C-alpha cells in the first residue's frame, strides 16, 4: 500500500521542543524532529524524510478509490435502522439501481429469504451481507463477495451438519418463515448497533478496495456477556452435503 499523503485516523501529533511526539494508530510512539528547526502544527504529509517510517507505522494511508455502485438495504427491526444510520454517516449511498452490495437484515433468521438472496447473489455476482438476531445474540455475516467465499447457504448447511438437533433447527426456521416470532422480539435490541457496525465496516472496506474482515466469516455478539466471537465459514463443495427432505 503506497501512501498518498493522507494521515490515517487516530494519529496524534504532540508538540515537543524540537518537533513532535507522534501517537500512531497502533498506539505506539514516534519521536520526530521538525525539519529546518521550524515546527508547524504537524509535519507535512509529503515530507520525503518521514514518508517511509510513517507508512510503516500506519501514520500515512492511501486515499482509497471508491468502487461505483450503491448499497441496497432491505429488512426490518432495530438492525435495519442501525445499518441505515451508519451507512449515512460513512457517506455510502443507498439505492436500488446500480447496486454494488446488497445488505439484508432481520430481527430473527429469515431462512427462505436469505437462501433466495444467496442464490441471486451467485447469479448476479453482487456482494451480499446479512445480519439477524437469534436467541440473545446478534449476528453479522458471512459477507459473500464472490465464488471463493462462503454464503448463507454454506452457513446453513454447516449449521445443520454440526447441530445435535438438525430436524428441530429446520423446524424452527420454517416456523419463523411461516410468521412465527420470539415472544418479545429480539433480545437486547441495543446489540444491533454492534452487528450494524461490523456490517457497515465490511461494506465500506469492500467498496473501497480493502479487505473486509467479515468476508466468509460470521460474527456473533452477545450483549449479555459482552463477548464477540468470529467464526470462519468454509464454502461447501458442490454435492458434499445436501439437505434431506
């Protein structure tokens, strides 16, 4: 990654007698002398004497190029509101034309919908991110960005294969699809904010040519314990696992 003269978020320049104490995004410190004995508020980003060390320490970052296309957001419940708010704050455009990423969220699993969207994503090549609550946890992902990454279909097959109650899990999803719902809605609605932040961070990274941490990963946040777990989801080879009727 070549720096282009923009300071990264989280950088601080603390004035010293002959320069600055630089607090880096990685929470390290650099002692930098002011060139020529003059000390402006901060060193110029294009200073060739500092560019290499600043790039190595993450002080400088390149200005990412924005991939064309909008974000199509669908869903209901507290998660759709939280995602919409964060998308707006990051300057990402929502719309249903020229879609680059589709985000579908729900207050509980929507198995039929998520399966249909996963199939459409594979047909069109449009990236797909998902979010929902289940039990007391809020989940984000897996973020599907192409044929080599895991989708919701891979997630559900692996969940069914790993569950000691696969029939009951299928029945539960079918009940929700038929209009069933948890007694009082999703638990800990404020946990939706964490899932939304993970989703929007992934979408922003993808649209700006960066690696999205949630690609092929499902993250689960438990507000009751404060724990966030991330589970890589491996794509299921065609024909390896099939759901029996």
